[in-house]
């Protein structure tokens, strides 16, 4: 049982946590020293003349946090173990946590969630509005292209078309500042007009693009609508919203509407969304390498001047980037890139609160922020309520600990070992209750295991006794065949294998060997079901056969019907029996379960063997010739039972001769393993049969079982073993 720590032990544990007497402590001191040097010499790059050294110091400073966190965790654990041992101290700390910690957590949660939600909402508003502008300009471009297509060919004069385009540009300029309209007819017109809204005159930033073809080589569609990035002769790159349409008339005429994502459009976005937005021109500036390559989104540009590399720092605007799919106008390369930047300072908590107070109820962002604040207030209420409920529950758990402990002892004294004391924590009562509950669980588990083992042993004994009654108690009474008794050795208490001897008709004996998929009780139940179905079908055939014999001596209509039924059953009786058994088994077995099945009928009058092998291990038929033994594998039949209700089976017929030996078995015999894991195999079985083929059936069975025991050294096997043997005499 855990003992109460005194003040001296607390001090010792705290000292062990803080003093560098371990390798981790020494690593912590080394890390702290590196961090201190890095803090003192913040400009290490200038001090040591190496940027790599500065990076090394930064990495070492970061690694120093690992041992520091380890020792801080140890110190906190030692302090809490001493302070929270007493119940009185625990109550005091609990009340402090209930009062202060929820407020701190809620305040932090409000700030974090509010900030994230506002940023996400702001970005979503800008993205939707930008997409709306693109749709509006697309509609305008399509409308202008239709108007131009309807213009009479005689009016396609440069002056008239230029004036017409300028009028349209001036109309669209207030919506799309700095809009540019281009119209080109191969060999006839090449017009470019620009519009400028009055609101953007003061903020207009001139951008002269490189004169390129209206339709680049990569554009094969009839229309293009989207964002492109283009570079002017000075190397400046800007993003444009661009629409290109091929006019239906006149032929080979192209119309282009384009406007930059610049200050004018940002001003319109501000009026619409109440968000300060700026174009991300710095982020699309070029990085020129000595080889002349280009790298986008660089923090610095490298230029080649007089054979020397120079670096120019580029200020990256801080804020929330708005990403859109942008196509490189020259190459047609498509990529996601930021086209606008939302000013993060415009989304500061103070700024947001001031604007919330000024926003009208119809303001888009104001409505969003109102919903956010209301939601956070509701969350705050839920957290406060949860804190109060937690305080009540925790207090009751502490004050009721003694009661639970006393109540538990009373229950156990009365013999109720299922009762456990409901105490949580690591104080004295928790330690005592834990030991008490462990004791009761050990006693309870021991009693349950003992009772369960006795119950299972008894049930398996009963199951084994019941299953033994299902196997034949004697061999068939026949003078033409010498039957061994048959044997079934289960891998567990009960078996999934099945063998049987059946009287099908006078002079006709049925032999069955089957193997149910699986082992244990479930396989034994399926085996019993198979036996009931098979014996039922054989009995039907036997009764019909006797009825046919009786009907031959009568002349009534009923007798004629009985004779017809008997004749029908005598046509392929083996096939009929197996097919009917398969139908019944399929309806009763579980999914994915099946049975390998061998059924044979021996007609003593005709010395004929008829059989069907339904996916079972092929039985061996040994025929004694003058100088050798011929072995036939009985493998004709069909698929296993229980998978397909309408499965068809093919029976086979063999002529038997005196001295023929039939050996039927399940896979447990040939898969019997030695201590080294090697299987007995069919070849060893054939060798054993060849040596003892001249003996009677009982002797042959005994020799095979002895060979199996010698091979396995009587070790426990994984599968059931069944063996059936008969010999023609």
C-alpha cells in the first residue's frame, strides 16, 4: 500500500528531478547553456561569420526543449504527488481549479475559435465575391461577343469598332476597374481599348503587358474563362481575370475581355465585404537565377548585374492569402496560387470589435461576426455549466469515498464478490480501494474460471457421448464384403468428421465418409444434421424399393403408381440421394460453411461399386494383379455440399473383383504431422497399404493407425482423423 509522503521525501524527490545527476539532466544543462549563448549572441551570423553556425545554434536550442520539458514534468509530478495526497489539500486544489481554470480555458477558447472563424469567414466571403465578379465578367464578355457577331460586316471599320468597344469599356469600368477589351480579325482588325473607372483614378497602378497573341498556342477551346498571370517587359507579374471567345461571325475573329486583380478591384471588394484586400504582387514576383530560370513565390529576388549576383529582399505582405487556379499565360501551366491578400491587421480583435459596433444589421461580415459571438457565448455557458457539474461530482466522489469503502466490505462479507468500490484517484483511499477491488476480482475470476471449466468439461463429455451414438455400432452384415469397424479420432472433444454404413436395399450397402468445414461443437452439429438428412433420404429409397417389390404382385392402379415411383428411384439412385442431401444441407448450413462428401453403394449381387465424390479426398481402390497392385483414386462427382443448392453431381460405376481393397479417409490422416511438422502424406499411406494389402480389413486398419501413431508420436493434431476400410472377399 502506498505510504503518505512527508516533507523531507517531497524535497528529496524534487531535488532529484532538478539536479543533473542523470544523463538526461546533463543534457538539459547543456541545452540550457546553448540556448543562453544563442540568446546572448542573437546576431551569431555576424559574430562568427557563418550562417550555418547560426542555424546550428537554432537547432540545438530547439532540441534543448526536450530534456527541459522532461524535468519540468518530473518536478510537477513530484509536487502534485505530495500536495494532493491529503484529502484536505485535494479539496482546496479542486476548488481552485474549478474557479480559475475554466475561466482561463474559456477565454483562450473564445480567442482561438473566434479568430479562426473570423479568418475563415473572411476568406470565404472574399472567395465567393471574387467568383461572383468572374461570373459577371463572363456574362458581360459573352453578351459583347454576341453583339459583335450581330454587327453588319459593312460596319467592321477600325474607327467604328474602336469607338464601339470604348463605349462598352467605359460602361464596364465602374464594375471592373482597368478593364481592357481586345478585338482581332485576322488580317483586318487589331484593336485594344482600355476603360478606367472614376473611383480608381487615384489608386490606378499602370501595368503594360507584353504584346502577345490574343489566343495562345495552348488554348484549343472555343472559349476561355479564368485567371491568368502575365509578365510585363520590366519583369513584373500580375494576375488578370480574362475571357476569350471566338466569334461565330466574321470568321477568324477573337474577342478578349481582361481586367487586372489590382487596387481598383480590391477597392470594390472592400465596399462589398468590408474587408481590406490587396493584390499579392510580391508573391508572384520572379526569382531570376544566373541560368535564367524562374521561380515563383520567392522571398527574395536574385539578379545578375555585371557578372555578379545581387540579392534584393522583397517584403511579403502579411495576411490571409486567397488561392485560385491561375494559368501561366505563355506556357499554359495551371497551378493554385494566391491572387489576393486579406490584411490580418484589419482582422485584429480590437479592429473587429470596433467594426462590429459600427456595422449595420444588414452588413455581411457584421452578421457573420454576430453569429460567431453568439455561438461562443453559448459555448461559454455550456463550459461553465459543465464546470459546475464537474465540481459537484468531484466533491461527492471525495466525501463519499469512506462510505463506498465501508459498503464494499459489507458486500464482500456477505459473499458478493461482484461488488467493486467506486473510488478514483491516487490518494490513501484510492490505494486501499484498489487493493481491495483487486482482491475481489482475483477471487471472482478464480471462481468463474473454475465453474466455467467444470461446465465446459461436463458439456463436452456429454457432447462426445452423444456424438459417439451417431456412428455405426457394428459393420454391415454381408458375406461378400469384409468391413473394418471404422474409426474417427477427433482433434478436440467432438469431431466434424462423419462415417456411416447404410442398408440401402437388400444386397446393397452404402458407405459414407464426410468432413465438415471447421472443428469443435459447430462442426459436430453440422455432422449430426448431415447424418439425419442422409439417413432420411436412404430410408425413402429403401421404403420405395420395398413398396415396388410389393406392388409387383398386385394389379391395382395404386400398385402401378408405386411401381413407377420405385422404378424412378432406381434410376441413378446415388445421384438422386446426393443431390437431395445437398439441397437440404445448403438450406441449413451457415454462410461460408461446406462439407466434403464421399458416398458409395456396393451391389453385392452384381459386384458393382457406384459412387460420388463431392470435393472429398479421393478414396484409394487397390486392385491386386498378378505381379503388382493397381491403385485407383475415386475422384469423380462434383463440388462440395452446402455451397450451391442446384449443384449437379456425376456418379461413377466400377466393377469389383475378389481381393479389391477400398480405403476412404479424411484429410486429417494424410495431414497428420510429426514433431518436426512434416505431414504423413498420401505416399506413406500407399506404402503402408501395399505392405498389408493381403490381410483382412481389421488388420489393415490397425496397421495404418499404428503407423500414424508412430509418425506423430501421439502428439496433439490439428484436424480430425477418420478411416473406413472394406475388402471384397
